[in-house]
């Protein structure tokens, strides 16, 4: 398995929440879509609420939850982050997730402020976003130089083509400023998949030592600029 600095941080957050509450941690996954995170968290004993406007994604979530036998631990709410305050109670979640969400919403600051209101005392907000500079490098590496230049030049790091759903990508300082602007204290800012996406499967299959070496390098690179700043995704943890 490839190392994942984000999951490690979230697991630590959930252990702390379990100890604090003496019971199942409550997770709110906004834009949680088809349950890529919600289902594993429910399997680990969390009580998870997913808010997402897409009926198709929520149908997949229901199916996955049933298959994993955790339907009773997942609440699916069809709705938009714009009206989050009407959909979930204030201060009701130990861990609030905005993973792959802020790229698509109309107003990221308003979205984060509303999400911060859902964090229970002692809880945290986890934000995972696409890194615009990683996107530029990935286009270059795959020979798409015109797209790379478009991404580089675009005001918000989108491609700027019609029909594109994604409105923006982020850089490290832009992400930090966003959380701060929403009234949050940034406790951690790290990269996800700094070096691990660059290593071929055959290298890892060849020896357990390679897996361990990659895990160690990824953990260091995730927190070390400038390597952190070219990670595929940027991850921030904020508290109110
Ligand atoms: C790229 S997917 C991310 C899914 C999941 N969070 C993950 O990390 O794999 C984006 C999700 O955000 C949802 N979404 C888009 N705009 C939204 C909004 N305004 N409020 C809530 N969810 C939204 C989409 O329906 C989709 O399921």
C-alpha cells in the first residue's frame, strides 16, 4: 500500500475524538459523494453524515454502505454546502471533511466558514484540495504543454475550457490564507502524494525495503517545502 499522510492525520484525529467523547466519533463529509471516505470511516466505527447534491453519488454511497454492512452508521443528506447551516446542527461533528470540494463551490470562504460552524469543541476541519502547480507539472510530464501553460496562466488555476466543472486549484499560501480568512487557525499544512505517485508499482513489488523507504521519504517530503508545495494535493487541518 502506498503511504498516505492524510489518512494518518485523520486517524489520529479520530482516536483523539473517541477518547474525548468516550464513544463513536462523528464525521461530517461535505461533498463526500460516493463514500470513498465515508464507508471506510463507518467500517472503523465512526458515525458519518455525508452531504452532497448529486443523487447519483449518493446512490453509489448507499450501495457501498450496504455492501460493507455499515448503512446504520451513515446518514446521507442530499444538499449543497451553500445551505449547510440548514442541513446539519452547529458544533455537531468531531471531524468535518472538505476533500475535493472547494475546487467546485461558488464561494470557498463562505463554505469553509459554514463548515467551521459544524465543528464540535475540540474537533477539526480537514481540507484537501488540488494543487495547481502539481497540475502544471503533471501536464508537462505527459507532454500536454499547451494545457500546462493554460493552467499556469489561469487566474484560479483552472484550465479555462468550456464545460469544465472545476473552478479553481490552490497553492500552499492560497490555502493557508483561505482557512485564515474563514476564521480558522491552521494547525497543519502538508502535501499528499509528493513522491509516492512518482514511483512505479514494480519498484514497490520488488522489496519490502522499498515500501518502507518510500513511506519514510513521503512522510518527510509531505512537510518539507519546496517538495510539499508540489504535492498532487494539499492538505490543511484547521481549528476554530
Ligand atoms: C471530486 S468529488 C470529491 C469526492 C470525495 N470528497 C473524495 O474526496 O473523493 C467532488 C464532490 O463534491 C460534490 N459537490 C460539488 N459541489 C458541491 C457543493 N456545492 N456542495 C456539496 N457538495 C458538492 C460533488 O457532487 C462530488 O461528489
